[in-house]
C-alpha cells in the first residue's frame, strides 16, 4: 500500500531565517505562487510575531494562494498564537504551527522553565490555536535530544488538547538515520492516540544527514516531512525538498509513499529562489546543481550516448532540465561527434579526429569548449580542407598543362 506523504515547505520561514536569505513580501508572494505550482501540500509562510512584515507576508500569501494549507509559526505563547491566527484569517486552509523546546538543555539553559511548565504551555497553546482553526501542528523543538518519557508525555497531552500533526524536529542536526528511525518507532508505539495524528520530521543538516534522517523517519512511519527548496535554512540548512521528493520517486521500492509534487517544476522553483535571494546553489548539489545532469568524462559520455541509464538514475526532464554533455579535456571523440551532429555537421573519421585533437588543445588551456568554439574548430578545419583540395586541383591542372605543352613541343616562357 502506498501512503500519501505530506510535503511541508518551510522555505519562507526556516529557510528565510538564514543569513543572506531574507525576502521582501513581494518576493515571498512570488515564491509562494511557485510553491503552489510545485504542488507542495503545506506552505509555512512565516512567523508573524517576529515582525509586521512577516505578519503581512503571511496575510497576503493566505489571501492569494488558495490550494495548499498555509501555516504560520507561533511559540507556545498567547500573543504569538493570536497574531498567527489573525494573519491566517484570509486563508482557505489555515494551520497554526506552535512550538516549544522539550529537551532539558533548552528548558534549563534557554527557556529557564520546568518540564511541568513546558507541558502546560504546550497544552494551553494547542487549545488556544484550536479556537482559530481545526488544523493545529505542535512541534517539540530539539525533540531528538529530549528525554523520551517526558517527550511522550508532552505528545500525548497535545494530542488530547487537539493537535492534528506532531512534528519532532532534529533541531540541531545531531541524529543519525538509525537513531531517527528508532526514535519515531518508539514514539509511535508508546504514545496513546498516535494513530489519530500525523507524525512529521523536520531535520537540520549540521552533519549533512538531514535528507537521510528524513528518509529514515518516513521509513519509520512519519507521513509529513518538513523541508526547503535548495535545502536552505538555519546554519547548514534544512532537509532539501527536491532530494526527498526525488528519493521517494526514484526509490519507490524502498519508500512506499507518494507526494503531490509536480517534479517537472523542481528546477524552475530552485532557480527562482536563487534569483530572488542571489544565493547560488553549489554546482554539484543533488537534483538542482548545474552539474547534477552534466557529463564530461569520455567514458561517461560514451556510456550516456549508448544508453543514458548507464550514468543517470533519473530523467533530467522529470525535474525540468536537460542532460548536458560538457566538452572538456576529459571528453572523448564520441561526444565531439554527437555535439557536431547536433550543431548540423556530419564529420568524416578524419575530420572527427582533427576536430577532437583541436578541441583537447583548447580544453587544456581553458576549462570547457563551448558550442561556438566547436563550431569554429569545425568551420576552420573544413575551410582548410577546401583550400587544400583547391591547391591539389590547381596543382593537377598545372601538371596537365605542363604535360600538354610538353606533348605539343611548347615549353614555359614560350
Ligand atoms: O528546527 C526547529 O526545531 C524548528 C521548529 C520551530 C519547528 O524550526
Ligand atoms: Zn528548523
């Protein structure tokens, strides 16, 4: 049986919180419209208590984007929840997402409150949020470093208070996949009422494990993942939406879930985020990096040209891009021939050999050889061939004339 996985996008909230990624209200609106096109289920549009702009962004997104659920973040505090509720008033499908830390480290050192006070605040917040909407999400910040008995108590209490989704963040990206799987399994089996709600994973990437941990959580029964476009977010970022979605797509055999994401819109969404924030994606980033479907090595290009499945596990068109064969010093003759054909040239073996050697000579001096440069190489060598042919013809004609003159007894200078 294939379950539906809810994709909760937090690019506009957790992503936007990261240095260098802040966006204006209009930019957030553009991105929210694109996230709607992408088919995400939930857009976390902001954290209204933090600023008037954030509250206004949530309000305008809620008014304009009608299909997905629009979520607003709020601490477990009356003022936060009331502000979130007011900002979400125009939404067709509003969700209040309220959170409080549950680890002793955060309770003692940051919030300076007792476990009992934490539990009471969580319950009060969920009850208050339910006055604004039936769709209430509770997050136990730093859940993966929380003491299990206490965490289970909090989860049971917020379910009783009316939470419909319980999110268990790996706030500081500390967990490993096996731990996360055991963590979700334990909670789902121990918490009474667990079957009435959706469990959600929210993993940060401090150890580069956010996607692996999210996948482990899905395998252990989480049916919502929180993620961001290009993996942006606090510190090292959040789990990358495109990587999780494509993992569920490509590895259906391991992940019996399906999402509503229109995968063909993935790269356009990533590019829009880059354009809006001015923060580029690393070239080798999975799925959306410019090298994700680029091949330069001769052996790989040869394999690709014979059967793309040799070096591509998914079709680039499925995420909205095309394969690129980069001509460089590692490329082989097969790639040069193919690119030449695409540019409209049919090369003889002799021409191909010469074009290839000239291409390598250029690639040794610079990184890549562009289409224009390959075109120039071919045009030049074909012009040289025509000149050489004309020279041969001219020489042959002169020889003929010489022979004719010799036959009739004329000589040069006559
Ligand atoms: O990382 C985290 O714990 C969060 C919560 C507010 C959900 O972003
Ligand atoms: Zn987070």
